[in-house]
C-alpha cells in the first residue's frame, strides 16, 4: 500500500526524497520504496522521518 501521507508531508516541507533521506540517514531509494509501499521501515526510522517532517507516527504510518 502506497504511503501517500508520507509523500504529501515531504512535499509540504518542500523536501526532495534525497533531502529527507539525508536528514534521516538513509538512501534516497529507501525513501522512494517507503513511499511506494515496497519497504517497511524500522520503528527507529519511522520516528526519525516523523521528527524530520514534524508529524506523528499516526499521521504518517497508521493504517485506518
């Protein structure tokens, strides 16, 4: 399942996949795969992404 909320939050912050990846210490490809729903990030990576985007885990990763 694609993570549209992550992509929208990243775009709201005016960050490229590369810029977000640098902020959280992963590759651009990893961010791309998370957005496509093809990679399940660790909890620590989820938390780092949330902090970088000023969002909560529920905002970005909780499935409704």
